[in-house]
C-alpha cells in the first residue's frame, strides 16, 4: 500500500521532491512509515537508508517523526543507546508539532528500549505515560499495547502473577481489536514460564508463536523468540535439539542486522558447550570477546551472566585469579534477570571456593535461600514447583560436595534442599474463588459433553478444543494468584533421626551423585550413607516394572502363558532392583517399618513388589521433611466419606461394605455421584474412600481427575479444601502416578492431596482390576477400622497379592 502511494506521488529516489512543497511533505511522511516495514520484514539497513534520503527534504515540523522512526529501527536492531538518544531528540519536536498519537507512541517505544537497557523503573514510567496519553486520545488499541509493555516490565521486576493477570486482559483486547497480535501475548506468557523454571512449556509456547509470526511476515519478532526458545531449551538441558535453535536464531538475527542479539545467540551456543563439557581450550577468551563486543555497543541484557560464564570457564581451566576479579565486579539490579545473575554468581563463587580448597556451602546456601524467597511469591503450585528448576545447579553442586566431604547429616540436609520445596508453602485456595468455581462448573459440563460424544462415536473435535480452552483459562487464573509469603520451617536431620527411631522406622532417602544412586538412612544406629547401583539402571528397571504392571492390570484376563511370562518378568525386574538398592541396606533396616523418599526418576517404583518389602509396613514420601510434618499434623476427625463413580463392576458392594465399617459415614453411590457433593464431604473427613475411575494427565497435572456421574473432580480443586481429609484411599485408578516437573518436584492427583494437607494417601501406580481393588480395599479398611495404620493394613492385605500396585504415600 505504501508503494502504491509512492507511485501516485511519482517518487524517484534519484530526483527527490523540492523541500517545502506539499508533495515533499506527504512523500516524506510516507517514506518515514515505509522505512519501518523494511525492518519488520528483516531488512533494517534498507529502512535506515530510506530515512537518510528523507532527511534531505523533510519538513521541520515532521523531523520529530523522522527521529522517532530512526530510534525505533535502531532499538529493534540492537542499538538501544543510540535509539534512546534519538527518542530524546524527537520528544520536544513531537511535543510542539505532533502528531499527538506519535508523541504518545514515543513514550511507548522508549519504554521498550529502556527495558532492554535494564532501566526498568524508567521504562515503567514511560509505559504508564504512554497509556495515559493514548487514553486521552481515545486510541484503545495503542492503549492496550502500552499496557502490554507495562506488563512486560512488571514481569522483569519479578511481579510475575501481576504481569500474568495483565496479559489475560490484554489477550481479550487483542482478540477483539487486533487478532494478529494475540501471538505476542502467548510469547509474553512464555517469558513468564521461563522466569519460574517451566522451560519445556515455555519452549512449546515459543514454537507456536514463531510459526505464527513467520506466517504473518514478522520475521524480526520471530527471530527474537527463536533466541528465547533456545534459552529455554538449554536451561532444560536439551543439548541435542537446542543448538540448532540457537544457530537458527543467530543466523536470522545476523540477516536482520541485529548484531547484539546475534552475539547473545552465539553466547548461548557456547553456554551449551560449557554445560555439556564440550568447550575448547580457548573457550573463556571466546566468551570474553563477545562480552566486550556487546559492551562496546552499549548492550546490557544478559551481559553480566555471560561474564560469569567466562569466569566459570576460567575456574575450570585453573585461571583462578582472573575468575575472582570478574566475580568481584558485582552489578546488582532488580527483577528476575538480576536474581538469575545472582544465582549464577553464587554458583560461580562456590566453584571458585572448591578450586581454592575453601568451603563452597555459604554461597550455595545463599543462592537457595534467595530462591526460597522468590518461590513464596507464587500462589500457583505449578510455579512453586517450577521455581526449583532455577536452583538445580546450586543444589546439585551442594549435594555433590557434601557427599564427597560431609557427614550423613549434611547429605540429608542438602538432599532436602532439592526436593518437595513446594510442599513447604501453604496452599493458596484459588479454586474456592467464585470465578474459579464458575469456570470449573463450565469445565465439568464441557467434559461431560465430550464424554457423551465419544461414547456415541460422534466427532468430538470442537468439544475437546472447548475443554482445553477452559482448562487453560482456569490454569491462567490460578497462575495470577500471589503467594502466601510464608513457608514451613526446615526440619533438622537430628529431628528426622529422632522421629524415625521413636517410631521404629527407617527412613530411606535416595538421591544421585556422579550417576550413582545414593541413600541416607535414618532411624537405626545413627545416620548412614551408602552408595548403591547406577541410577540409569534403576530407572530402566522401574520402567519395565511399570509396563509389566500395566499389562497385568488390563480389564481382560491375559492368556495363561502370557500371564506367566509377564509375572516372571515382573519378578525378575523386582529382584534386580532389590539387589541393587535393598541388599546393601538390609542389615541397617532390619525388620523395621520403612519410609522411602525416592529419587524423582524412581517416582513410579511399586516398592511393595520388592521381595524384601512384601508384607512390610511401608510409606513413600516426597521428602523427609514432608514425612515429619505429616506425622505431626493434626488430622481431621469428621465423618468418613465413601463414594463411587460410574462404570465400576463391583463398586456398589465395595462402598456399602466399607461405609458400614465407619459409623456415620457419608455414602455417595455411583448414580448420585456429584463432584461438588464429594468435594464438600471431603472437607474435614477423617477417612475418605473413593472408588472411581481416574486419569493422570502428565502434561496437565492439575487436571488429573476422578470421574463421577455428574462430571470430574480435578486435582486443582483439592487445593481449596479448608480441612483436607486425614486419610484418603483411591481404589480404582492409577492416580498414584505423578509427573516430575522441572526442579525434581512431583505434581499429580496424589501430590495435590498431600499438598493440600492430607497426611496419608493410598493410591495405585498402575491399572487395577475392579475385582482385585474391591477385595483388597474391603480387607484394608477392616484392618484400619480395627486400629492398624494405613502402612500396616496395606502390608497385611498385600502380602498374599504379590502383584498389586497400591502404595501408601505420605505418613
């Protein structure tokens, strides 16, 4: 359209119009706007060259427009300091001559430039000024764009929940007024996910956004998101795919003339080489040269982190004096980038201390303490769990050092710094808010419609999309909730040893160092550390046992020969795992009860199938501290709840028999099973037995669910309970399974109950035939009603059912 206008004006670059004419002024204004389209399509030099031509005949009243446009192009191509000077030159001219909307836009665009320079407070002031001016002009879309930049600055300042709430408002406005901009909000959400350690989800968001932007022709923004996708990939240790992402981003950015961002992409490739220990001998010098080149161009974003990378490389090669000089040059700021820099600096200083023969633990401890403060700001369990990923290198370094140099108490204390950190934070009951309740009701209805369509064999595509949209809306709502700002006190190894000893229990805390599984034992003759089998081998045995259990749990009976074969495989794998894990610790454990704190890669091991554990009271806990707190927690004392869902062949008899064991129990039969009634009855129940089919959603864990006649009960809703049940049994599904989030935190239906405050959850790690579940659970509750603990009851009923997949979680 611009080119058509220029043809009508008979524009000829060799013969520009005479200055001062109306034709010259109109031509100049069109060319000024045309220059920016070159930049968006990836040719910023052509845009700047066009502005140079316009400079020869532009009207003085329009010079502010020219300066403003030059500033935009310079900013978008990695020259923020130059851009800032042109914005400052343009401001008084635009203030006098206008146009008013461009004067307002100057504050908006300058806010983005200040953001890249790390001047977050000044950037926020400019974004708010732009929003105010656009509101006065009645330019709604521009006002929303200013709000978008303001939200991004809030994100940088660490106000993640507040920024996400703004993003949701902005998404609605864009969808109505400029649908093509909605992809940018998705990109902003990905930035938020990156800031809480949810790297895989951030990369998936950016992959979708990049495709959308390239399709629309916005190659500049697409290249920037390619860079950030690569950042997320490297943080997630995806060393095979991510170098290609970084290389693609670097090439795109170079093509557009955005040299500083291309340098950052190159630094990212070097970071991947360092993390995978494939860097060359002159690695530190390469990084330092790139840092110098960025500094010469006035670039600050991620520059300090790059210098810390160079220092870590020098530590690795023994150049400790140069590394120390770099690390002493601290440049503190505010927001997430400053915190990420602090964490990297603590890690590097700890590595320097190790190299010098000093104690690295104060630096590592300080970094994780800072992360604890950050985690408490979030109300979303997903975010609380994800934040742990930001400290994985710190916790791993500390665990390795204490294993090689510390006592078993030090090892246990440090192992606890790297698991179940989200469980230390009181749940924020956002699912109980009226808006959330209404959205959950719509989700239940949508899921029921989806189920009906699937049963009838009809096309359910639209219904499935609707379900996912509602889940996304609820999840996004949850993520905007601020955290409680508090967390449980840490439990000392001595307290854990004392409790285990008093309960005649051995706590088995598994972790990994150097590729080998290690264990800290508590409850026997003092704390003890033992080196076990390789973790990869143990994880492979877990995978095989899970596959065997699933085969045995199918709703139809396997042919006898296949049944025998699968049982033999399960027996061999369980024996092999026992030889690698249990035999080395058998003498310490003796015949006592056991609490197992598994490594995250062993979260699905059916421990009761190990020969030495069959018939032994045993509990699996997310952490030693979580077990200690669960034991000491005051349990609910209200009426028992016994409920069934549809499509279970023996649920009726099962729940009626079990309800009879608990006087005054609330009995909810399958035909009257309303999830709202079940949720209400769960609140305050001493015991809850639920016989309903369930679904573990590994990619959407808060919507793992139990099916009832009037719709599903989601894991997310459990976090809204005022007084969670003390003891819950899930008898007919595999909701003992969990998803291991980044940072080694577990999420899922069982984990949600534990997070809400339930002390003990009995659930299954595999499919359970209805007849086995009914028989086992009736006998289980008979023993519990007679006074047995959940672990004792489950051990007794499982002793003669060698392949059952039930596990007692918690305490």
